[in-house]
């Protein structure tokens, strides 16, 4: 009896699934994730676009594929430690009391007014950086489709190898 070796490309479909997730994150960052920037932020950076000051964070969104003991592993995100810290602050927000240089200014000095509990913007103004989730929603919205497409591509290869469609 002869051994039969059938080669199936797993890396290609896996790579395309990772790329799909990466693209979804980039699209989310570019979509002007709410809440809107404070006027002071707009004045400082010259743009009302959230999550995008210099494009540095966008430029660091990437993926990597590795093989460990024959198993494929994939990661998608921001791998530069400094950029990842800033991304994390945007993803989860930074409460006013945890702001850098805590104690330098009172909240009303920073924003120009002291929000009240009944103010519609009090929740946003309780944040030094309000949460603007972009990683988790992009992955949640895209992962199932990326996985389904990867699996379909692998099964398509198998079907072609065995002459079935």
C-alpha cells in the first residue's frame, strides 16, 4: 500500500482571516468612534476626528501569524508597547481621577464648566479620556465571518484535492 500525502494550505486562509480582522479594526478607528471630542481637544489637535491625531495608532494596527510546535497562532492588534498604552486608554477610557498629572487642574478648569449630575454631558466629562471602544467591537463584529471564510476556503481545498465540489 502506498502512502498518500495531501497538502492543504492552512497558512493562507489563516493569514486572510487575520488580515480581515486587522482591516476591521482600521475601519473602526477611521469611523470617528463616539463620543465626539471635546472642543478643547478639537482646538488642540485641529480636528474633530476621534482616535486619530497623527495616524500613529492606525499605522501600528497589524497582525502576526506564528507557528508553535506545528500549530498556527494568530494575533491582531497593536504590538508597540507605547502605542498600545495609548490605544488601551482610548479603548477603556481614563477616568478623571486617574488622569496623568492628577491634581494639576480641577475638572471645571479643564473643561470650562463643572458638569452636574443632571447634565447630559456629565458622564463624558467625568472622563479625562472617555471610552471609545474600537478593538473589541471590530473583532466582535468580524470574527465569525473571518472564521467562516477561513473554514470554507480550507474545505474548498479539501474538496478540490478529492475531486468533489
